[in-house]
């Protein structure tokens, strides 16, 4: 519960500070914040793709599975007792 109060206090202080800015400065700040959100979302997607090893391929999932199974080789020799 304390964390919520802290966040609200920070927001209120920032809001009071921003109210003293002129209209042009507020619009510029809005633009900068919007750009940072767009960049953050793009970075987030790229990080997610890198984390899970995403790759681009023109093959369908079924073709990839067939290819993978076809390339497997078994060289297991069973020894007699």
C-alpha cells in the first residue's frame, strides 16, 4: 500500500511542476514522451525475439519439422551379451 502512495505523491509533484510550463513546452514534452513509448515498445519486441531465438524462414512449420526429422541419423549399435 505504501508503494501506491509513493507513486501518487511522485505523480502529484510532477504534475504541479508541469503546470508551470508553457503550452509549447508541454506539447514538446508530450511528443518526447510519446516517442519514448514507441521506442520502448519496439525495443521490447526485439528483446523478446532475441530471447526466444526467433528466426525468419520462408518454410512452413510442417516443412521445418519434416526437414528436421529427415536429417536425423541413428548410428546406435546394440551389442550382444
